[in-house]
């Protein structure tokens, strides 16, 4: 009895922990603040929040439902959903595109995670303590222009990712997310407190929450939508793969809301910790991918106990990145495992491809940004669009209803309408807007 209870408790939490671990990562702490800075703040944040609510949450429920119905890897789960609806199994294309997207994301994600690892080392050795803000900015530039150093940390991060996936994602993830993610959140709150006391908090909040729609370009809207997918790990099957492990008696809707809320709060807190430092120190909000590494060390370098504190912080960021990166290749590895390929081998092959792509990001100009744009702004929204259409229009309504059986009739119907109409229409509209077609059609 004791034993059974324990197993039950563990499996009940496994999905939530794994999915939260996948969602919370560099997307929240590194990417969200930096793109918010690039696209001018407030209005971008508002569009991003709207995308989470109207597209991200419904699509996450759809992904989990497919995964839990199929109880296997994303490719085979979509095949099962299609077979159940007696329609073409070509819908498994969603899964194949996702495997590719995951690999492509891993390539640049691992380079950034490498930066975080480098900052663990720098923090521990006090490399930037007592430096002025401008020197700290230059300190990041030094890393970004040192290819060998970046390659070394990127290599280490790929080895870590590959090793966890080789052992099995679901087995090892529990304690990591269970203990370390709350700790990361606490440290973010401490940073927030520091920014509130020492930064230009008002200017920071104004920047993030004053909505100036004149700054909002079509590309900003597309980036906000893309980031909603990126930060929740949607559109490529990661959450579908984890959904296969979700117990029948867990609530898809409630779990989704918890994950989306945690993920959003962490991103907002990271932004609110970073921007007051930007304005208090005369730094550039739109400086790009180095934003987090040029700002947070400013706080660490002047706070008591900064060396220990910053070492732990960057270590936790690296671990958050690891619990995300493993979900980037898990769908592909799980798929190959079902084809009879041993986990160790497929993890190795995926790691090698990811490693080579990361090296290309480091050595060849333009590769990093192209991979980011192609995945975040095109492949993930496209994958999400197909997932919404698949669940909303292709899978049998009864099959889907069964996955959401604990959800009341009104809630289910609202979700169903959003998934069938609003989410797909939203993604298509943003694509057309980016292509300039909405203007040509005279719709806007
Ligand atoms: N969500 C993660 C982050 O915010 C990144 C990530 C992990 C991801 N798995 C994913 C993004 C799958 C898109 C798809 O850092």
C-alpha cells in the first residue's frame, strides 16, 4: 500500500515537473527580456500575454490531449489520433516537422546555455566583481567574440543534454525540477528586490508595462506569437511526448493553467529584475542577445555575497536550460526507440547533429539568428496551427472530450471554439500580417 501510494504520487507529479522543467528555461530568463527590449517594451509584452492566453494555453491542452491519447512518441500519437478518426496518417507530418524543429532549436539554445555555464565559472572566480557596468558589458562581448571558449562550453552542454536523454528523460527529472526550480525562483525574487532597491524600478516598469502601440511592427507581433510557443515548449511535440506519461486521472486543463502561469510569472519577474538595472546604469535595452549577461552581473558585482550568489544563480539557470534542452530531442529519440533503435545511440546521433549545428552558430555569421527566426517565428507557429487544426477538426470530438473529461461543458466548449477557430485564425492572421498581405487586402 505504502509502495503503491508512492508510485502514484510520483507519476502524478512526473508530468507536471517534466513539463514545467521543459517550459521554464532560457526562454524566460534570457530570451523574453532581450526580445522585449528589442521590440520596445510594453505593447510587445501585451501582445505576448494575449498570445499565451488565446493560442498558447489552448494549444498546450491540445498537445497534451494528443500525447495522452496516443501514449507514445509524437509521431505515433498523431498516427493513432488520425487512425481513430479514420483519416490519413499524413498528419504525422506534425511530429516529423517537430523533430526537425527541436534539433534546430537545440543548436542555438546550447550555445546560449554555454554562455550561462561560462558565467558560472566567471562568477565563481569573481571575474566581474567590482567592475563598472560598461566594463561588464564589454566582458560579455569578450565571450561572444571568443569562438573557442564558446565552443568548449557548448560542447559540455551538449554532452550533458545527450547524457540525460540517453538515460531517459522521465526517470531523472523529478528532483531537479522539484527542488531546484523553486530555488531559482527565489533567487530571481532576490534579484527583483535588488533592482527595486538599487535600480531605476519605475523606468523599468514603465518600459515593460506602458503600452505604446506605435512601436509595434508586424515582425514584433510575429515574434511575440513565436515566443509564446517557444516559452511554453509548444508546436514541436515536446509537450506531446511528455503528455504520454500523464496519468488518466490528472486534469489536462488545470495542469496547463498551472504550467502557463508559472512560466509567465517567471518571465515577467526576470524582466522586472533586468530592466531597472538597464535604466539605472545607462545600458541599452535593445542591445540584443547579451542583455541578461550585461545586466545581472551589475547587480551581483555590487551586492554583498555576490560571488556565491551569482555562482548559484547561473548554475540554476544552466540547470533550467538542461531540463528544457532534453525535451528538444526527446520526441525524436522516443520515436527512434519505438523503431528499435537503442536510446543511447539515438541520443548520441541527435547530440552530434546538435553539436555541429551549434558550432556553425558560433563560427558562421547569421546562422544563430536564422535558426532562431526559422524555428521560433515559422516552424513553431506552423506546428501549433496544425496541432490546433488536428485536434479541433480532424480528431473525433468524443476522443478529445474524453481527454478533457473533468472539464465542465461550458469550459470544454469554449476551449473547443478557441482551438477550432480563434487560435488557427490568430496564427494565420499574424503570418499574413508579416507578409504584408493584410495591408494589401485592405483589412488593416
Ligand atoms: N521552453 C524552453 C524555454 O523557454 C525552450 C524549449 C524547450 C522549447 N523545449 C522546447 C521551445 C520545445 C520550443 C519547443 O527555454
